[in-house]
C-alpha cells in the first residue's frame, strides 16, 4: 500500500481495494462515500496523488500500527501515518483505520475511516499559488 502511494502508481493503488468500498472521513463534517467500481475511484485517487505531488510528498512512514484479527479472513488495521516531504521533514501526521478482507486471492481494503482531509487541505492552502 505504502509502496504504491510512494510511487504515485494510481493503477496499483486501485488494485488494493475491493469494490464496493466505503470511505469515511472527517473534514470538519463527516463524509461517507461508497465507491462502487475502480472507474469511480480512479479520479479521486488521481486527485489525491496530484495533491500529494503539489505538497511535495516523498514518502510515508508508519508511526504506529495496531491490527486486530476479527476472523481468519477479516481484520482491522489502525495506522498512524506521517507524510514526509522532499526535504525529509514531516509534512503532517494522520490516522486511518482499514477494514481488510481475504477474498482468497489476496487481502483487499473494504473500508477506510481517516482524519487526513483537514491536514491535507490546510497544507494545500498554505502552498504558493502557481500561475
């Protein structure tokens, strides 16, 4: 997951999700979206990768990871991430909770809940405007 994001590999990222997938975020208001297909998810992931490029994301570090096996085929992973900039400094930290399911041919993300949106938006607003 991290490797696909660090490579800005949109197609690889799309392959890590089950469809449908649910995304819940808190950007000042709770937002819940259901992503029915890869084609629907594609423009959102492309926008996220564009935002990461514009703020200079170089990598992501896992600061904390907690996993809970719910069943042999179902798990929850809670991750505290740090996005690292081109200069090696921290851009911001955020938390995300992933529901993971083993469909028999690999584990896929079925749902994410995260608090990244306000942090990303704040950093985007602080960037100099490009002409």
